């Protein structure tokens, strides 16, 4: 199954690799930024449009 | 303007043409230029959010998810609420903008408007029905909003409180005719106990440690032999302390999430070495604050942003009480002047960004609120200058640097309120003047000795605390101290005062909303003399004020249990000490006030009735009532008589000025009969924000010659636009007849000055002389628009070219292009005063 831990954008927590952050670069009409959202390593990423295989 | 055209022209050229916004763009650093242009403008334009700005569904979903999970938990509500807040902070998306050195935002992404679904179902319905702000794809978003809204029906703060209110008062208030806002503890203006949390003595971890100790001691006490009422109360205290602790721990965790993101960016994405260092600095800063007290200017500013961001996650805050130069100034001084770890330019970059971070903040607000605050999200009137607790001049290098940064970034929100006192140095006055001359519309000027005395007079704040005051909202001073600070000022204690005189004419019946709102004071045509007329006016004034105050008092009394604020409590010494929610009225000294919108219409109307009906007997009261009932239609000549031939406020004319003073004294006397739940007074504070436009279609025809639909006066004690014909000194003299200490809480005065007259050293000296008169007459407030008619008219014709022109509306500033045409016209109509 494709899960978050297989994604380049997943950054696991050092003390708990089962959890981590999905970090993405976003460029909107006014500014560019990096955003981060907590995810679990085992979350289903099949339908994630941002998934990038490691 | 095209980029090439800007590049080809010099700063000097722009300044000579008074195109200050282009000059600022050329003068500011590339970082500030990027960040300033990166702002998603959140202030509503004509009541609607700007294109591209979207409601943030993420937070609403997270909060609802946790609420559902906890619904059947045995936790008391305050702990459930704290857990919901923690869940949002732990799971919301966060971001770091390119070039930024400071982080933190209320929404999940830069273009989003934070939406708190737990405040009011009527607000949630507005979210659903505001198609311009619903994120794409709309159908999916609407499904999410429906789901969230369905959950909160009957559970939101207002839904819980409404059935417990006096229904008659509630219906009158919700008619929208006399008040503005709802009595909600998590939806108003919230100050903080800055003396507790901003003086570098403690930060979150120290408070958590103290809370843990209190909980342990209380736990021990409750299990010791014996049982008294104190033991029983201790259980509630333990719950409150636990809830406070949960929120502070979540506050530290979200800061660490920012630290981690900055670290990931530095390690994995950033190739530029300088930027990598900046990101590592952000990481270090967010590891440090808010857990521990700041050590540097960057940490101090970041600490403040975190405090505000979290507070604005806990509640909808419509104002931003703050005194940045006082609390951050020591760090500025240390970094710039002592350690020299920052150059002045680097410090100004940080301060400019600090203003930008505040300018972006937005929380979803109802349309009536957006109409009343056109162009901005809330009144972020930051207080600068003033004195310290010992009465010494508190201006410092950061006071000056903030004003310089403001001229570079030119945001319309936050603005500054400057506490003027006789010891303010000339170099500071010149900075203020420069901000005004460059058309910012701020700082406004506040008479510090008068306002300190006023603060002591109305509430009995001790002088050492009164001297620390900062604006609770636009204009009302409040000490940010243990018992002085006001955890919530509810906006619905805002009276649409033009209704007072309108109801005298209609026997209290409101013809616009078709209900009996005011008192039944009798058929106006039966009044034999002005005294009877004035007596009816007083009764209507008391009736309207009482309806609004009763609702606030009720809500404030219910708030600690029904709608607690554990996070704000955790930042309040009085709550840490007592274990009670900070909204508990008995913990607060009291600092309530009634904002008096559309006040001066009463004065001009009373003067017109006194002169033309009762004294000159030119018209009978029956003729006047008939003309007003018909909205003056068919009576234009008579209407013009009431406009032109009755005395008008603001011309140093005792006939009408005495009426102003009499009305204010009547209101002041009644203010002491009204009491807040803390047992203190309810003085009035005349000002308008953009209420004069919002209420244009709600206030009927008036005896001052105004018709239904006409813009009302711009507010406070400002004379009607174009009606002050005797020059600027006459305006000041009229206002000087009011006792600014005992006649009310504060009095807004708008003045327009000519930019060409303020040019050069001569302009400064003219303004300074004018300000001396203002100070000598002991007026508490004044604010200026210094933009000429030709620029404003050009901006109306070609708004794209004048996007950055700022005007002072009333109590706040806005970009001219973001306010409605009616408000724009109203500003242009204000008399341009010639000095000298």
C-alpha cells in the first residue's frame, strides 16, 4: 500500500518515526512558502495528489 | 504603476509629488518589499472578502472532530475546550514564507480566513452563505461546512447563551437598530495581562511549573482530613488549572513545530547559505519562545506573535491591545545599542515584518461587522509613547523605529495611538508628524495626563497602573495589569445613538425595523417646551444604553462557566493565583464603556429643535414631525433651514456647545448608575468606525436635516462634514468645552489638513503650534487625514493606480480603495482645515 512514509515529503519525528510531517513547497499568486502538516507514517497516500515516491 | 516606471523615478521625485507609497517601495529593503507584497489583503471591501481569500475549513474540521470525540467524555467543559484548542494547534497546517524571519498565523495557509465554528451558529450560517469565500471545489467545501454547522447548532457559545438572555432585550438588540455586535465572551476585544507575561520575568514553562505545583497542593488539600466549602471549590480550581496547563503545553508544542519546519527547510531545501542561517535562527527562536522568556528582539517579537496567534485561536478577537515599544523596546535597545548584534536597518526589517504579520491576521466575521470596519479585520490600534509606571517618559528608540518601519511598509492595520505628554521630545514629535505628512493617518494623538486622570476617575485604577494603559480597542485606555486588564469587551455595548433623537420623534417606535425599541416618551407634538423635549431625549438615551448594558452584564456573568478562556486565563496572574477563569467579573476591577456611534446628530438635532421650533417658533413640532415622517420629501426648503440656519456643533458657538456638554453630563451621570458585573461604571465613548455608513439606511430622518440613507457624521465629537465653518481653532474650542476627564471615557476627533500646508519645516511648526492649542485645551484625542481631494478623487477614478493610498476612517485607517464609495465621499466631504 502507498503510505506517507514512502513519500519524499514525509519527514519522520526522530523520537517517534511512526509520526511525522508532510512538508511541501507552495507558490501562490502572492507568495512562496513551505507548509507542514502532521501525518502518520502509515497513512494511506493512494489518493494523495502530492505524493512523490522516495 | 508599471515596475519600469517605478524604477525610472527617484525617491525624491515621488516624495515631491507626495506619492509616498511609491517612495516607500523604493526605500524599503528587498525583504520588506517581498513580504509587504506577499500579504493577502483580508479586510473586507464593501463587506465582501477580496478575491482569492478563502475561509479556512481545516481548523473548523479539527475542532469539530475533537468536539465529537469528547462529547461523551466525563471531562468538565473547560477541559474539553482546552483539549479542542490543543488539538487544533497540534494538527493545523503551518507555513513559513520565503524571506520571513517571524512566523505564525491564525489560519492554516496565507490566503485563508480563520473560522471558529464554536462561537455562534449565526456566524456559521454566514460562512455557508458567503460564496465568495468558500474554497474550491465549492460543492465539497459546502458539504464540509454543512457537516460542521450541523454539529454546532445548539452547542456554540451564542446558542448556549441566547435562551438565558432577556428575550425582549435580545430581540431589540438583534434588530440591528440600536447596537452593534453580540454579547459573546469569545468575540470582542481582549486585552492581556502584559505586566505578567511581557516583562521577561516568566514565560510558558514557568507558568506550567507553577500550575503543576498549584494542582499538586490543591490535590493534597482536597484529600486531607476535613471537608469545607473551600474543599468543594478546590475541585473547580483544579479543573481550571488543568485546562490552563493543557493550552500552554500546546502553545509550546506548536512553536516547536515551527522550529522543526524551519530546521527541515534549512537542512533539506535551502541552498542559499544566508537564508539557511536565517532559518536556523527561526528554529532556535521557536525552540526558545514561548517556552522561555525572550533574550533578543527577534525572540521578543516572536513571543508576542505566538501569544496573539494562540489567543486568536481561542477566541475571535476584534481588537489588538498592545504597547510594543514599551515591552519590546528594552530588547531593541540591547540588540541595537548595547550588544550591537543588530544594525538599525536589520531591526527595522524585523519591526516592519512584525507589522506585516499583524496586518495579515484575519478571522471570519459577520457581514455587519465587515461593513462597520471597512477595509480591515479589526481595530489593531497599538499604543506607543506615554509614560512608565513612575510617570517618566517611556518613549525609546523603538518608538521612533516603529514609526519609521510603518512608513516603509505602509499597512493600514495595525496603526498607532501615540500617548502624548509634555515631556515628549521634539525628535519623536517630528517622527509622528512625518507619518501624518506622508498620509498614513496615524498615529492618532492621545493626551496622556488627561487619559490617566480619566482612567482613574471612571474606574479607580491606581495611578501606577493607569500610567501603563494601552488601547483596549480604538480609543479606550485599559491598564494591562493583574486586576486592571479587561479580558473581554463585548462590542454590542455599542449604541447607535442617532436612534435616541429619532425615538424622541417617534415615541420610541422604530419605523425602520418596525418594532417598539425605545421608551414610550409620549407624542412629540404634545411637548410644550424644550425641557420636555430634552427630558424625552434623556429617557430614550437611558433606555437604549440599558438594553445594551444588560445584555453584556448577563453575558459576562455567564461567561466563566459557559464560555471559559483557559488560554487567556493561563496568561493572567489573577487566574493563576485564584484558579478562576479570567472572565470572572470579581477578579477584574472593571473597565467597561459604551461606544457611542452617531452621537453628534443628537446635538445638532436638539439645537435645531430648540432654536427653530421652541424659540423662534418658525415651525411647529407637528410640522417638523410631519416632514420627518415623510423623510423630508416635499419639504426641501424647510430641511435646508434646519441644515443651514440652526447652530451647529464645532463652531465655538455656546448655543449648541452647551447642549453638547449638557447631553454628555446627562450620559455621564447615568453612566455611574449603570454598573458592570465587576461593580464599576459604564461611561460613554463617542466614536464611529464606519458605523456612519453602516447605519445610513437604518437611521431615519432627523431634525438636523438628515434624510434616511444619507451618511451620518463621521463620528466621535467631530463636527458634521462641512458644518464646521469657523476654522480649526473654533473646532478645538468647541471640543475644549467638554471635560475630557469626567464627561465620558474618550472623545474621537477627526481633522483634515492640507498636505501642501504641511510641507517642510514651516509645516511642522504650524502643526506643532496647533497641537499646543489641542494640548492646552485638554482634548483627549485627535487624528488627521492629510491627503488632498485631488488624490482621493483620482483614486476613485483610477483605483488600480492608487491601491496604497491610506486614509483615517474613524478610529482606524484603511486603504482608500477598500472602503465603500459612500465612505470615500464622506471622507472627501470632511472640511480641510487651514492652519495658521
